C-alpha cells in the first residue's frame, strides 16, 4: 500500500464552502461601506458650500445667482458641487435649496439673505438628510430638509 499525499475531496469542499461564506459576508457589507464613503464625500461637498457662499456674500451682500433654479448659476463653486454630487459614481440629486426674503426660492433678482441646502443620504433607512445653511448650521436627521432657508 502506497502512502499518498494530498487533500481529500471532503477537505477541499469544506475549504471552498468557508471561502464562499466569507465572500458572501464581504459582498453584503461592501455596499454599506461604499454608501458611507459616498455620504461622507457628499456632506463634505455641502460643507464647502458654506465657505463658498460666505465669500460670495461678502462680495455681493446677497446670495442672488449663487444657487441655480433655472439651470443658471453665476457661481462656479455651486456648479462644481452640483456636478460632483450628480456624477455617475456618486448618484445624488442636486441639493434641495431654499433661499429667503421675500420668497423661499432662489430666484434671481430677489434680495436673498439666507439659504439652506440638503441632500438625501444613502446609507440610512428610514431616509435621513444632511442639511447645511447660511448660518453654518449642519444637521443630519430624519426630515431635515430645507424649510424657510434654514435647517430645521
């Protein structure tokens, strides 16, 4: 009788089963981590809007034409944020914006002195939002969409 070296069929099946279980766990969790990273990048982009809008307000004493409602924005920083969020790799809708005085939309020609922008985050169920406004308030929560040009 010869002394054979190698693995039995049972040992190989067990190893393949363990690898399959580990791969399934990783594939299930990878979507969560991808959404977390997208949300972090998106909230960072919205944080940047506060800095850009502060500079814009210092130059113009209002937010006229900072945000786009009819597809036109005179501020490249806002356009860059919207394009970054809407990129296929990110997949966010344009931020919901609200400006004030006297109306609550970002209409050119109105003396806009406050603003708010929010996005729907991807990693949460039930749906959560991230909101930033002209006062520097940054909030995350359920139902935190812009209202009256301020984070609720």
